């Protein structure tokens, strides 16, 4: 599976960004893994290609920040996806 280029932290804005749109699949994978109780270290390796043993702080930060953004998308961000595109 191809790993999409990512920032260590997703945007923290009150609207969906192009970054969010590019990472919708990533967010869904994170939510699924969290729901299944998967170990975050395995998740960050599979989804982001990061080794939690080599870079524990970075790996944990990437995982937590993207999972938080994924949760935000389920509570508020999805509304932006339902709006008609601006012409």
C-alpha cells in the first residue's frame, strides 16, 4: 500500500482543508484501527511508515494528531464535504 505524504500534524482549522481531503482514507484507516483496539505503534508503522521504536515521540505525535483530526472530521468536518463546491 502506498503511503501518502503527510505532515507531522494535520491542520488545526475549523474547516476541511485540501490536506484533509487528501487524507480522508488515512483518517478512515485510523478510525477503524482505533475502533478495533489496534496498537498505535503498529498503526503508525502501517499507515505512516514510521518506526515507533526509532522515533517514539514523533510517531506518537503523528498518530495522535491525525487521529484527533479524524475524530473532528466525524463530528464537524464532514459538513464541509457535503456543501456544494464553490464555482
